[in-house]
């Protein structure tokens, strides 16, 4: 969808910080105008460590969608923490038994911050 401005995706990289940088670089080159958040569990379905990383293009930062606030909002339900800059940020939670809640919170936060043009 060419009008899609936000994507929250489960990324199976085992909560690897170096791999998250590679994913963000790829997203930046493939979809430079999209706000992207990747969520990765260290071990899928374990209820253990989960990380999230976000990339927000300058145009959306200007609209008020800031990556650092987005990460904090997404990880809040499982006691996670994060930080970074308005354009990119990352965070993690030591334990998370409800990863679906991260996706819900991340999506609703981004949709509330980004105005999607009507067709």
C-alpha cells in the first residue's frame, strides 16, 4: 500500500541489536517515508526478553511521531524501557508474556500521531 505510513512488524532476529541495525538500514532504503517498528523476542513465545526498535522519517517526526516516545509507549505494558532520538530509538523488556500487546500499543500510538491522507 503506497499510502501506508506506519508498519509494526514481528522481526525474527532473536533480539539481536546488531541485526536490528541491519533491518533499520534496509527499511530506510526500501521505504524511506515510512515509520517502522520492529519487535523481536529473544526466544519466540518464551515470555522472556523482547526488544523493539523504531525508525521515523523526518517528515513524520515533524508531525509529532517521535521514535523514542513510540518505543516507550510500545514497551510500557511489559515494563520495558527505551530511548534514543526522534528519528530512531530502541528499547527492551526483560520479560514479556504478552507480545501482542506491544503490537497493539505500538500501532495505536503511531496511528494517533500520524495523519494518514484520505483517498
